[in-house]
């Protein structure tokens, strides 16, 4: 049973409709579409009922509506009009679409009450819409005349019987189901129905009318010695494709822009060119519009003999030509139209008028440019042309040359800085990039690049929205780049900075002012809460000793850097080889090295406060906090080192990966052939600056970054000398060497790498 909860003109109550007496709105099945039932009296409409189609979970339960058969009289015509709604099977494959397609248009079913009562079923479809559009000019006919037209049109569209009554007729329109009956339409309509459906969904007018030849005459007579024949105009609402066929078709050309028919060569009565050699040419023009409506018209053209003794001057026709701007200075533009060469061939053409100086013409009437044109400076050039033969001068024909615009101005963008609060929902609008000039064509796209650019998206209008979760504690700023594209190409690339504004996400009421409360906040990633409490509200935690406070502050800074201790140890053990290179690749793949080093430096300070004066190589007599701090301090310094190495490679994770895997980065970038980027060698002082901004990094600076750190993990003793940098001097070149981490356990097997590099980057066995 189908229940109609929709308001009609005579009742506001729900109506129960028998399943065998129902209508269905089906471009694909249309959910929640408004259906209006009208009674027709000639061109007048009387509204009988309004309702919405059903929404359901299957093809069978979506798009149904009440036909209100009890309201219909057999001898009258009625119109069902379907508007809006959502199409849940837009490709008519019988499968419910995951996302419906919004219908913006209207489609109809025109039906006689008697036919509808006989079938007790009707589908409002693209076929019923085509029939309705074809019938609209005839709505003023008597009912019998309208019914005859409907019968005729149904046979033009439907090739095979649909309702199994043995013949094609009106009732096949009512029973047409687009899922199973498309192949029962004539091929012409099989090809066009999806275009018409798309027009309906997007509220565009469709073309149901065949092309019309404006001149009904199909017999042409023309004097010999001519090329141009006549203008044959074809009227249609959509773009036309014109095809010449027939036994003499290869003797003609049809210009679909000017609608002019011409011979390919001049015809001579004394030397017939037609197939039958009788000076009567036979050809066919086939006009097909973009909706596959087609008109075919056969023509005969008779060439007449003329008295060729009478001398004639040439005749020229006004000619419209065009050329795209930025052309080559000698580019061919087009031909001046010759109506009649006269009684002798044309010797020369000449041009006159102020604009003629920009063009030249040869003796065949071909017009050439004499300079490159700019649409923005001038769009139209007008002058006169004249032809000469042995008899004399032709008429002066008007020549118009239109300059066609080619987009050649690229967009211009500016550096943009935006900000947004963390935790904003996906799809939140942040702001717009600054486009100072969109160029001379519409911007088609705007592209983002840079680390984690997929956190945001930008549309062609420059509007930036959030597509991934934003967390201030994970990343406080995104440094991106962007450029805009139009038909002329890509704009300049500028910086896009998006600052993430912090939201203090916990008032403190959820965490007790105790060590357990602090640990819960750390476990939940509320690092800003921990830092705020222990740095600014230390008095609230009188039960915690200084080492415990320092330990938790250091842990919060490690978390704010984007790491945890487990991340670092995981990178040590999860690599596919036990090399320092591999560790650097694993630990720095997706982070901002400068931001990371800043946070880890703070963590280093607080771990150092705990272990100051202690021997971390002998932890037997240390407290648990002191032991953990010795271990964590080593991990923090190791990770800081790794991010410093990343800085040497310009912060590029892909270059780090190549270096880690031993891939030749680029011979042109490593002229000394030592496997290290020359830029990295020259920038060794970046490590000095990253860890000691007060060091000016001048010639002669020597820096040993926190070497000699030892710590124990899982029964292994790890010794770590991080990086030593000898900046050297600009005369002799910048040099540096590295001493990495090794393990004294398990037969001295390296956990990352052992040995050192000399200052020439040659590995030693030491």
C-alpha cells in the first residue's frame, strides 16, 4: 500500500492508495518531488491535486504518487506535472545511488482519462516529457485531434511494444520504464534521452524540433563560370552538423558559419563536371542538431550557359573574416569572397581604407596579416577590397576582420595570512586568498602546496575550508604556498600562512590538582593545560617535588613537539635497518623541524635540571625519576639531532629519504662526490644556530653539541655523541663531521650506526 500524506485541493487527510493504482515519477526514481494534477480545457489548466512522491529504500518504493483516478473523466485530458525532488537512480541502472541528484526542472505526462483508467498505472518519464513537448503546439485541438497526434508521436518514438498488447500506442507511453525499456525506443531517441534528462535536472530547455530549411525550394539554377551558389539557411535551436551527400556532393562545399553553398571550382557549361555530364548536379544536405533531430533535403542544381562574349568585370562580396590575437605577423587570415570573376581571370586585388595598411592580399584574394594583433587594443578592422581583370575593376567590397580574444593575462596573487581556531569542524570557512588580478579569463582552479597542505582545500573563488582536524597542540601554524590558474596559465606562487589559534580545552575542573591529574592530562594530550598549571600555578601542586614537576613539564614539551617517548623508541626499533640514516628518515617524515627543535630544547632544559650533577652512565643508585630522565634526555637529544639533520636538507622529507636509503641525490648537487649535498656541507652552521641562537656562526666557530650522552634501554647501554661542527672559513670551505650512536651490548652490534665521518665526509673504521 502507498500512503499519501500530502495536501490536495479537497482534503488534508492521508489517503491510502491501492498498489495497483499508482503513478511513478521516474527520470530515475524521484523522491519528494511535487506532483500537480491538472484538468485541461484547451490551453487552460485547472489544478485538481498536489502531492509529494514517496521516499523509500528501493526502486519500487521511491517516486510513487496517487493518480487520483476517481477524479478523472474518460473523455477529458489531464496533465501530471513533476517538479523538484531528488533522483536516486540518475543513470537508470536499477540501483539506488549513494547520493541523490537534485532535480531543478519540471517534466510532464499528458494523458486522456480513459487511457489512464484502462491501464490503472502511469509512469511520468523522459518519454512522456518528449511527447508532451511535441504536443504543446496542438493543445488547442479538439480531443480527438489531440489523441491522434499523441498516437502518431508515440509510434515515432517507441519502436517495440511495451505493454504487451501487440502494437505500439498511447498506453506504451504510460508503461515505459527507463530501467528496462530504453532499447525499445528508436535508436535516435535512445541517443538523446540522457541529454534531455540532464536538461530537465538542470532546468535547461531541450530541442525537440527537427532542423528547418528556411527556403522550401529544392531546385537551383545558376549561370556558368561562378563559384558561389547561394545562401541556404537552416533554422534550429541547437548546434547543427551539416553533411553533403549524393552523387555530386564532392563538387560542393557548405560553410556552416556563413550558411553559403559554393562550388569547389568554377563550373563551365561546355565542360560539365556533374556525374551524368548533363550540367544538372544532384546532392543532398543532411542537417542534424545536437539532440539528433535530423532533416534531409535533396537538391538539383542546373548550370546555365551564358553568352561569354560579353566582357564582365569581377564581382566581389562583402566578406567577414577573423583571426586570433598574438598571431604571426604574416599569418593567413582568409579569402575575399568572389561572386564572379568576370569574363577573364582576376589579375590583382587591392585594398583601401585606413585599416588596410595592416593587411596584404595576393592575386588569389588571400588576405594576410602584416603585424601581430592585440585584442585589448583593437577588436575590429574595416577596409575595402577591389579586384581587377582585363576588363576592368570590380565593385568595392566591405571587408571586416574581427580580432578574437585569447586569454593571455595570468592571475596575480599576494602573500596571504589567515587564522582559525583549533577544533573547527570539517568544511569550516577560514578566509580567502588574496587575488589582486584574475587576468582576462576566469580562474579555473587554485592549487595548494607545502607540508600538510591536504589539511585544507581551496575553491576557484579562493575560499579556503578545513578538511582535516586542526589541533593547536600538534601544529600551531601551517606554512603553505599557492597559485591560481586561468586559461592563460599559472599565476605567481605566494606564501599562505594559516595560524591555528589555541582554545584552552580544559578548565582544570576535570583534572584534580595532583600528580594523577597531571598524568591524566598528559595521557589525553592536554599539553597546554599541563604547562599552564605547572609553570603558572605551581602553588596548586605543593604535593609534587621539583623533580616530578620538571619531569612532567619536560614530557608536555615533548608531546607539544609532536612526539612521545614511545614514538622515538618505536622509530629506533621499527626501521628496516639499524642505521642512523634510517632513524632520521623515520623520525622526521611528517614534521616541521624548526618547531620540533624549539619544543625539544625546552624539554632538554627540564630533563637536564633533574640530572644535573648526576652520572647517567651509572644509574644504580638513582631514583626512578632520575633514571627515566637520563634515558629520556638521551632520546630528546637524539631526536633533536635528527631534526637538525633534516634542516641540512632544507626541511625536505623526500631528500632525507633519498639520503637515508643511499640514493644518489643528484650529481649536480654533490660536486665533490661524497654522497652529501654540497648545500648541506655549506649549511652546517644551521645546526649550531638551531641549538644555540646566540652563536653568530662566523668563520672558525667550533661546536660540539651535547656529546657524550649515555643511557640504558632494555639491557643495552647506548652511547651518543651527537654532532660536531667545524664551520671552518669561507676561503677553505665549510666542513663538518658526525659521530653517531652505538650499543655496547650484544657483541657491540650497532643499533643505529658506528664509526665517524672525517671532515671531508669520508667514513673511517673507528
